[in-house]
């Protein structure tokens, strides 16, 4: 069934080397590769050959808006970025990232579902997309400009244009460089700012006015309103966020949506209008503070207890944004590593300045020096901590306490990431997610650990649910109460990783906000299972997609479409990067370290048991249809997913499992 709504209808293909600009019908990929990450996986298999590096002109940089972008769908509006990642370690390999704001919807209104970029411009360039027309413009005058100034120069950041730009970090190919739009909507993980820099692409500016077709307008409006009402007031947690009265008065704090379609007050996103600068005396700063950026001021009494204070912390966060640097790498990976190095007596200064995380001047020295590759240490840090350890010849053991795998700092894993509250056995699912992914998986997979912890009375003492109710509700999705049982150990942990993996694809392909979906728990129903109208919570995204496009996939068909994406991504990694089970389990030593929190019902800190984890991985591979010994998709699995041609190619290369043991 061909879609009748939701898509702009064209993909924009740009070769920066030849300066050739072409259109391709989005329908060439529909309905199977239904947008965003799904579309990126298909184009990567077709267009990125083995041996392609992140900075090679042949790397295909895909910036993709999904079908829900630019519509009335609540919590829509994110944009997915795909390509060979500069941040990936030990190999530069294919992965994805995403960002919010208004850029993706504007691209749809300009007539395109995505921009596909190859080659390398001889001089710095800007792509300007104006209501169906695209030109390549000279950007030499923007060389060295920060992200904020670049947007302003191109008519963005509150002007008529929406601009995705890189800063000095991306120009100098820092592997932790971001591409960003507005004040804090960034493709943070993956180093795609450096990929843009390698192509000499300073920015992509878009402006559009075209409508997006809706297959069933009445049903779409009804579904969107039901979803909006169900989510309003509870976000993904059982209690509602509040503003800080002191910051409202002093700094003009207000709620700010992180995407065009966000319909709830967020726990993380705040906009500030009047923050006095500490380093740049006399300046008044404004901007958004989202997600981990709230850690820049420091967290008294915790692991991240540096003492910058709000004003200096806000300013340092804005500097990181403007220079084009990844907040998660800096705050969860780099700052703790530097403190370890100082306290261990291994590294006391960074290029002549003493390591002092309480000093705004040190942070400014650190970040601006990284983005401009000034000095031996900061130039190494521009490669990311994992590679910096090799370059500098120090700090490996501390790095391994902070970085689980693939070159990314920990996230909802109960070990290196100490900003998120999760303990055994819930991080076992996180470990599986990390093992089989290509990056930090949690950016679009908060649904398991964060949901369970957030809805528990440990994190929500006044509004949370009893463990028995959490187990009862989660069993409706994961099939067994063991999946959410705080005493359940390793039992029932493979299926949530499988299910949330499919949901991650769905959220990255439509795309929709990860902090809101999937809707599982609710304070608005007697049994606390989310539902609205004729829909159960886990089907909300599918129902919006169906009403918009007219593609009446049921839950199983949507699940199969998302699983197909994972199968193709895995096949790509087998073909291009020789991915296997040994790669997946390379993170076991990280999780064998003692967790940082104690499950109060267990009373002691736990470590990963490698044997038990191996059994969970066996079960996961069986659910995915992958060979247990190699972790690779079998021919039968690929053919079942409609990927017979891809199976043939792997077979010719000798990369299909010999015996097809699915456990």
C-alpha cells in the first residue's frame, strides 16, 4: 500500500565535489523504509561501500525528516542524521544521531523528506533550500564562526530561515563535534559535525511554505488530540515538572519545547532570557538549557560536584554549543576523566592551565582550545577521551570506568553514568542495548530503565507506583512480570531489549520524542496502563502514522517494519565492519565493575555475571533471528525480512553464519 499523506515527496541529493543537485522520489523507498532512520539504513546499504571512513568524500551524510515532521502530530519534529560516524571506536562505522527544533519540519515544508550529501566542497559552502529550490553558496566568510553567529548570518535563529550549522570544532574535525540549530537542538552524539566539516559544509539553511498532505484528516486530528491529552501533565513520569520561582524572577526562566511538536512541559528543557555572563562581563545571555546541560553548574554532593554555579555554568554551556561540542562527552566523560587524572596525579594541567573544574576560566580554556585544537592535550581531547588516551598514552583504566563501548560515555547503565538513577537488575537490559547497538543506544531507548525507575516510588515517592503495579503493567508489554521485577535478576531481560530496540527504530524513523514514547504507564487509568479512546498506549505512534499516511499497518506489521531496519543495519555492519558477537560482548568488563547504586531490596552492589549475561544474549539473538555463535543474521531471517538480495551478497562474501544456529 502506497502512502497517501505524510511525505513531501522528494529527496534532495547533493554532490559537493561536482556541485550536482538532483531530486529523487521518496516513493522509491516506500512503504518499507518509512522515513528517518529506516530510510537511512536503506540508503547506507546501497550507497556506502566497505572501507569508507567518516571523513572520506564517499561517506554519505543523510539528514532525514520523517513522515510526522511538520504535521500536527504531538511530540513530532525531530530530525535523524545517518552516516559513517567520526566518534565511533574502535572503528569508524555507520550509526545515527538526531536533533530537535524546527529544522526538520521546515525541510518538509520546503518540499523534501531528506537531504543526502556526498563529496567535498573545495571551499566552505552552505546549502540553501528555499521552497523547492536548492543552491550551493560560498561560505568562506563564515569560516571560524560559531554556530550562533552562523545562524544569524544566514537568517536563522528567530529569522525566516532554519539553519543547521557547525562551529569551529566541526571545521577542525573534532570527533566530538556537533551540528546544531537554534540554541540547543543538536545532533550531539556521533561526531556528525566533523563529518559536515570534512565535506567543507558549514551549514544547511531551509525555508518553506508547502503543506503536507494528510490521508485521513478527521481521524488524524482525533488521534493527535487523544495522544496529546493522555500525555499532558504527566510527560513520561507520574508527576508534573515545575519552574523555579527564583530563576523565573532573576533569569526569566520559562518552559521551552525542544521540538516543534512537543505538547508537554518537560523536566529538562528550560529557556532563559536574562543570565548575566561571568566571563564576558557586561553581556546578558539568553538560550535554552536541555538534558545534560543542566549539569554544567555542578551538582552539589554528587559525583559531578564542581562548583561553577548557575550563571557560569549557563555561560559555559552556551560556549560549548557555540563552539560546536558534544555536551554528553564533556560532562559525563571528559570532566570526570580529567578529575580522575588530576586526583591520581597523572595529569595536573591542560596545556599550561591547572585542572580546576570549579573555575569558569579553566572550562573556557578547555573548550575553546579543544574546538580550535590548541595545545597538545586539547588537540588530543578533540578526538574524544577514548582516542585521547591512546594519543597521550595515559588514563586508560579510568576511561574504561566511564565509557562502556563504541567511543561513547555511559548512559542509563548504572556504572559510568551517575546522573541517572538505575540499579541492578534494570541495567542488564541497558547492557544488552549497548551490546548490540552502534553508539550510545539510550538517546532513543529511554523507555525501559527510565520508565521503570521514574514511575517507581524511589524516584517519585508521592506519585509513583508500587513495584507490584509496575510489574503488572509492564507484563502487558514485555510478556512477563520478571522483566520489571526488582528481584528478577537476569530473567525476562532479553525481550525488553528486543522490544525497545524496535521502538527505538520507530521513534527515529517517524520521528517522535523519546522522552514521551512509548506510552506504557499512566496516572489517568484505573489500572495505570496507558490508553486513550480506542488505542492502547504502545500503539499511539502507529495510529498517528496510519491516520497521516493511510498505511493501515497493525502493531505486528509496524513491529516487522522496524525489525527489518535492525536486520539491515546489522547486515550492513557485518558486510562493512565485520561485526560479530565478540564485538557485542567487548563491553562485558565494563559491567563487571561494581554498580554505583544499591537496589534497596537487595542491599548490596552488584556486578554483571558474564555467564548469566551470555544466556540473556543467547535469548536476544534468538528473538532477532541471529546466529548464536556469531551474532549475525541468518539467511532465513534476512529472507523473512525481505532482504534476500542482501543475504546473497553476504553469502558471496562468506559472511553468513555457516550453521544458522538461532539457539
